[in-house]
């Protein structure tokens, strides 16, 4: 792990922090000096990953689709770390693969609630703390599917497109402050989320990546690390591709 930015004195909330991109990002920021608060639904997993960090971390069991849960976690993390400077919205699910007209309604709602509504609720809860400090960095994890629309994954594609739109709106709303809001649009990254989708869909996603392989969580964390750094001060409302050459616009 290469540390290139100094996060000493900074505090980060990272949703979906118990695994995948969220955990890789948390490790990277913590190794660079940041306090971190991991938000996740999986208490057992949160307790397990404590040992992955060289300094004590804050953990919060949070249902990001529930405002009361998010608000309570935001207040707790702010108190525990003495403030919040950074929010990384990494929590998300893929959902099963169906044609749009065959998609189970409850599964559609679940994907949109977690991937889009959850991102909104976390921003809503954390932004006031950033405004109080007059500083902040927000990075939302969208997807290349939000740009292109993956077949048999319409709620995921729609939710991630919504995350892109939310990022642009919030970025403009905060542009008069030292708070930046950006999102990234990865192509497929092999994490536990692959357990939710069919092999046919996995093969489809791989076929669309010119580099010919899936991304790694550390590669995604590298980009997030820059976007959450003090050096990233003139980019806001931006959409940053990390797609192995798949992105065409």
C-alpha cells in the first residue's frame, strides 16, 4: 500500500465499509492518517475487520435506507471522531438479473432504496457537519452502468444514473463552499457483489472491458483517495471513469 496523501487530522465516514471498495478505501485513508468510521449493516463483519486497522476505528451498524438510523449514525460518528471531513458513499447492491418487464417489484425497490435513496440520506445527514467545518469531500460510488444502462440490470443502472445526477446537483449547491462532491463510475470490480448476479451477466460485463479484466478494489480506492484529498480542490460535480477503457463518454 502506497501512501501519497496526508490525512492527519481528517475524519472520514465510509458506507459499506465492512467489505469491498469501502473497506479498501477505509484502509487507505486510515494508513494515510485519517480517523475512519465504517458504516454497514453487518455487525459481525464490522467487528472482524477492526483488526485490519493499525489505529482504533469507529463502527456504526446502519440501515442507510432508514433516515432515523442514518441520522443517529451521523451524530454518533461526528461525536466519536470530533467532526467529519469526508463522506464516501460505497454501500450498494447489484440485485438479481431480469428483463425490466419481468423484474420483481420488491427487488427493484430494494436496489433503488439502497443504491440511490441511501446515498441521498447519507449526504443529507453528513453535509451539515461539513458546512459547520467549512470543508469537506464527498465521493459517491456510481457505475458505468449508470451511463450506459446494462441489460438485465435496469434498477441498478437507473439508481446509479440517479447517483450521477445527485452528485452534479449537490456539487453545484455546495460550489460556493470549500466542499467538493464527485462520483466515480467503475466498470465491474470483483467483490462479493458478484454473488448477487448471474454468471451470464458477469461474462457480459467482462466482455465490455477493453483491458480484458475486472478492476481491483485497491485500484478504485486509489482514485477515491485523490478525490477525498485536499489537493482535489477544483473538481466538483464531476464524474470520474475507472473502467478499463469501457467508458466512451
